[in-house]
């Protein structure tokens, strides 16, 4: 192929690729073949499966609402994905527009050459006809040379015609690209021109402000339980899993204790993600079997009820040693005063914003619940409160800000039915429902760091979110 034809072949090949890309790729990228973006679109709610949402509200002592916050933690709204996609698409369109502009400059230059050649060839053809009509007046040699040159140029004529057509197509492409770029810019302006980095910084700023706000909140009263979020399905029907409420934000270790008796093995995971995937980091072989499922990890130590006794054990994960043990005086044990589901759940150890607690029943209190605040180092009882709620009628219980909340069942239809405040030594009957999704709860504990309820629900490890009523601290508060 001669040089002019090589050049034309390269141009036509490039144009064919651009045409194919535009016809197949642009409609799907812009969304012309699937969805349509309008200015009435609103932010898509992030489902619980995509990540935790932080819910919090605050009111002053007169009951006036101060603020209500609903914010995703470490997640970005779906609108950001649209903005980022548009930004990337605009960049591709701009790059393609620049490429077509370069191609167009070359095409226009060559096009002028083509037009000139075409004019010359038409003139040559006319002369050739004139010469052919009067060929008898010319020498045969000159006539033959002209005819050979004409024969060489004849195949170029249809190529030049196609070249003219493709040059018009490039001009059309330029116009379409210009229109597409205008449409994309308009869409971007409609949905907001925030890019990923800017949105991420806004979320981080909101999270910081939210945490600063939460530090100003005093202890709250339970108003609502939502969920659950199923984290994992594992183990037997009964068990316990927990994190340390006093651990740092970077320390997210999970501890897992399957079954309510006849076991001494505690499994540790470095994070929730490792727990879900089953990637154990360490196992501990306790010196004693535990009773029930009502254990708690607090400030790096495990507190549990020793099997067939009312003795509380404090076990250090760091040293692998028992740091303290003490008998809980008069406390019933070994299914004397369990929760409604049984399982040697007589003594329930728990922690909240105030400290370490034990919930149990005694003969002296007629089998009704007793609440004792414990010294976390010595396990000594600091103070006790006697309630009038029968321990055997309680499904489960947990402490939040010094108030004990008791459920009326461990089965379907369970709700928080009773609460007792250690601050005022008063009780009230409540009606706070929650979704017992898997029909049998054998462990329910509050974690003050996460502000969530950890539950073991018929072999499912789940989390419930809690909504608390808060009173804003003032400078006059001590």
C-alpha cells in the first residue's frame, strides 16, 4: 500500500474505534440505557447491613429538644458515588474530546490536500478525455504514460469519497461530545459537585463533632431498642460474646464463650471482622468451669460465676491468672434463682457507665432480684439494693447508667417490662418492645462504649441499638 493509502487507513481505523466506543460505552456510563437522574432524587438511606448508624438525642431539663443526630459512621452517602462517577465520566469525555480535536486538526489538514488532489484528478481526467479524442495528433509514447498514471489513480477515487464522508463524521462526533459534556456538567451541578475526598472530610468532621457532643451528655434513660443486627451464627443454643467497654477505640477484641456449663475455653478475636470470619487470635483455658452465660469483660479482665457455687472469679487475660475471687453472700446458685430459661443463670455480672454490678436473688429477699455494686479489684460488695421483682420471672436484665432493666421473657414477645434506679432507689413498670428475631435469648448485656446491647439469640450473635433520653450537662453541674 502506498503512503497516502497508509495514512488514510490509519485515520479510518481510529475513527471506527471511536464510533464503536461511543455507541456501546457512553449510553451505559451516562445511564441513558438504565436509569434517569432528576433533581428530585434524595439521599438513599444506608441500610444496617452497610454499617452502624449513630442515633442520639438530647433535651434540656424542661424537656425542650436540643438536638437529634442521625449520622453514618465511617460510611458515605450514596450520592457521593454518583458525583464520583460523573467526575470520572467527565474526565473521560474531556480526554476523548482532546483526542478528537487532535484528530480533527490532522483530518482538516489532510482534507484540504484531498480536495486539492480531487480537483487535480478531475482536471487530469478531463484532459485525458480530450487527449484520447485527439490521440492521433500525439505520439503514442506520451499517451501511454498518461494512461498508466491515470490507471494508478483510479482506485484512489472511492477512497477519497469515503474520506470526505468520514471527515464529516468526525465533525459530527465533535458536536456530540460537546453536547454530552454540557449535559454531564448540568447533571453534576444538579446533584452536587462534592467529590469523594470532600465528602469524606465532611463525614469525619461530623463524627468528631458528634463525639464531642456525646461527651457532654450525662447518663440517659432507655427509651427505645432497635435491631437486631445479626453478626454471626455459631455455637450452641446458649452462650455469651462480648467486648471490653473500657478498651481503647483501637482495641476491638471480641471474647466468645459457648454453652452455659461444662466448659472452660474462652476464644479471643482481634476484631469483629475476625470474629465473623472465625480467625481466632488466642484461646484461654480457665482454671474453673463457668455457670450460666452472664459473664462480663471489664478493663482487661473476665468476671464469671464459678460452676456450682456463688463465687465470683476475676481472671486476667494479660497474665492468664486469677486476680480475685469472692463468695457473693446469700446469693442463690445452681438453678435456684435463674432467669426464665434456666441454664444456671442465677448470678448475672454486668458493667455500665458507673462500674461493675452483680444481679441475683436471695432467700432473704424472697427470691426477688438484688442489685449489688462491686469493687472491680477486690469483688467486695460496695452497696446493695433489694427489689420486688421475682428473679425467676425475669427473662434477662442489663444495667444502663445505674438503672437495671428487666425483660419479662426470653421468648417471642419479650419486652423491657421493669426498671429499678439505684440512684433514687425507685422502680417503675415500662413497655419497651424489641425484636426477638430468633425466639430464644440466653444472654443480653449492655456495652457502654458501643452503646449497644450484645445478645446470644438461639445460636445467633446479634446487636441491638439503644436510644437514650439525655439531659445536657451545665457548668453548674458537679
